[in-house]
């Protein structure tokens, strides 16, 4: 954390600087408002200690100006010749606290610590405002999702790095947040950053922050996502889309715990847990020179697979119920539900878009379907199913993987056709009932409750 001190008594500046640096903070100081403004404009601190009366101006007037320019900057006012009136004015202008001289060492340390803790809470609050709490709920009771959550629970209490892999729409961010929520960093910020959602030329500025004048349009300094996540967790979504230049800087953060803002040579120390996620084949990207091998091994300490929806079809009724309740409340419409035949159809659908596709389908049905009971004919999955069927036969993968996928699709469909009756299905397929039961268990195909 960076602190700037502005006081026209140099000995006070030096004393405060030494005290705060002993506490692990990075400190600069100025003995005039003009000099202090230059420091703030060129390298925005996290906290400002500002004297009320200086030789070249009034600290309260400067406070008002600086808070208008940088409302996120925390300011602690210090004074030896002020009273209640000045203290009230300081609070009105946005000061965090007001300390009278002579300065008490314990009071200074406590106030600075409280101010920086307040910053951390602000960052967390902002992050939570941008992401509704319900979006982090993980819905499901399937073996696939339970296996993933078991790994989450084990790794959460450590500071080990995690690489979450899985198709788009499977809920990789939810797993990342679950790790954060169960970790010792849960009271600090959870900040997410998606490389694929930001133009390449802005990635480093958004991630590492920038100083005033670092590039055209940088009219003031700005913290990056990395600083916002200090003491907390940074979720790097779609790490496979990150440029090689940004990859090198992230590698330095992982190795040394430090970085520089764009346009600055000042080293900033950081304490952050990084969780990365991708839907891409990073091993193939490494072979093509598109992803750093050293970064891959730094990130891939504990791998977690976010399962595709087709691998956890028994969770579809639970997910459907969740989204039906969600959209009934959001759209102020009567609660809807799927008929048994519609649920059967959904459980055999490939869902290339995974949970996101299911969510969008239910939202669409809420808007367009008049009936509160949604039947199979309302689903309109035909063309999507044709595309999925074509992709099944034309996608080149290992034979064993394709064999496993075929068996899952084949037995799921046959089980559905024969009304989820093991005996009838076994007889139709010419199999021993015990062998079919074993196969259904291996493939995680559940028996429908009557």
C-alpha cells in the first residue's frame, strides 16, 4: 500500500515515513501543497496524510479539491492549531479521520490501519455490487459436481494456485468464488478479470493499473484489478486469451509478488491469490507458442474440471427449478414448470452452451410461453440437436473418449425410450439386467423415481 504525507515540517514527514515504512507501507512525502499535488498526480497513493495549515495554502481547501479529483483516495487530516470547526469541515469534505498534534504513535498506526482496512472493504463491496449473490450459488447433487466441490473444499483453506478447466457456460466462475468464500481471504475482495472481454491494448492497463499520462486518454492514475484484489482473490477468467506480454507480467506476480503500473517504474508489492480458468487447450497453445509453459505450470498446481451439463443431466430438474423461481420473481410472472416429457427431452439434449444455454432457454420460455406447464413441444430444440448430432460424428477425439460419449448417449436414450425401466431396457437390448445396472452406474445415468 502506498501512502503520501504532506506537512511543511520536514521532521514530522520523516518521522511518519519511518514509522509507516516499519509497518510495511511504501511512503513518499512533500513539504508543500504544490509538491504534494505533483506526487499525487504522477503516482496516486492509497492514503494521504495531510496537514491543515501549510505555508503555501490551506489543507482543507486542498482536501476538497483532491477529493473531487480522486473520490476514492482516503485522506487523514493532521493539525496542531485547529478545533472542532475544522474537524467538522474536514469530515464534510470527505476526510476519513482527523488527528491532532502532537502525534501519538499508536493512534497513527491504528488510524492508518483502519483506513486501509476500509479501502479493502470498499473494494469488496464494489465487487459484490457488480455480481449478484445468487449468481455464485452452485446448484446440483450429481457425482460430477460433488467431485468438483470436494476438490474446492480441500484447496480453499490453502494458498495453492488453481486452474479451472471446462467448456463455456459450465460455471467456472462459481467454482472460483466457492474457493474464495471458503478461504482465509473470504473477508477481502473477490475480483474477476476476463481477458477475452477487453481489447488487447487495454488488458494491461485494466489488470495492472496506470499512471497519469501513461497513454493517450490517461488523464489520471488508476488502480488495476490486481491492486483491487490485494489481500483477496483475483479470478483470471479465460487466461488462454491473455497476450504473451500480460502473461509475462502475471508470471512475475506469481514468482515475486510484485508489479508496476503501466507508465511507472515504481514496484508495488502485492499479496493476492490467483485462480485462473479457461475453456481452451493450453497444452496445444504451448506447442504453438501462444501460451507460456512456465506460466501454465505455475497456475496448474491444483486442476479442477468444471463438468459439462451433459455429464450431470440429473441436475437439470434442480437447475430448472432454480431458474423458474428466479425468473418468476424478476419478471413478476406466475411460476412455471416443465412437464415430465419436457424434462425427459432436456436430459437427452446435448446442451453445447451448458448451464448458460439452459438458463437462456428458461428465460425465453418465461417470456414467450403462455402456459404455466411447459411441454416438450414448447422446447424448440430440434435444430440445435441436429447440430450437436453432426458435431458428435465429425469432431476428432481419442477413440476411448468418443466411445465413452457414445455409450452415454446410447444408453441414456434407450433408458428414456423404455421409460427408465432397467428390466425392460435390458431385455430390449439383449443384456443381462445386472450388467446393464452396472453400466448405468458407471455412466452416472440415474434411475427415474416413480
